[in-house]
């Protein structure tokens, strides 16, 4: 779990987490407060979580997001994530977008 905080006040501006799976890490629960968006915090969170996945020996990071999360999909694509098949027992859904990135590649 990573939390980004505002330095002067310590207010949480964003957070994200990974779940370690047997063959990969899964990116979970990415959130950036609306008033803090557009400042690169989402990319900073993903970068920090990617580092944690590599340190944990999981160089493949996967995620699922919703089709309506267009800004999130654009962020992940800009950071090198590509669409992939459902994973971890998930089934294809018209509402879900599955993505993955091989870290350090």
C-alpha cells in the first residue's frame, strides 16, 4: 500500500496497492483525490507500486479497470500497459478492461 500525502498538511492525496499473486502482482485500488488530479500523482503512484512489485520478485504487473475509467486507461497506456486476457480466474466482461506490463522491459 502506498499513500501520497501533501507535505505541509499531511493530507492524503492518493493511494494505491498491489496484491502479490503466484505469477504476478496485481494493481489494486488506485485513487487520486479530484483536487489533486493533473499533477502526475497517478503516474507517481504506479511507479512506486511497480518498484514494490519488482522488489517482491513479481516483474509482471496486471490490473483490471472499468471501461468507463477512460482517464485511468489513458494513464496506464501512457505508462506502457497493454490490454491482455482476463487473469486470476476472472471472466471476460463488457465492463472490464484487463491490462499488464512486464516491468523492466
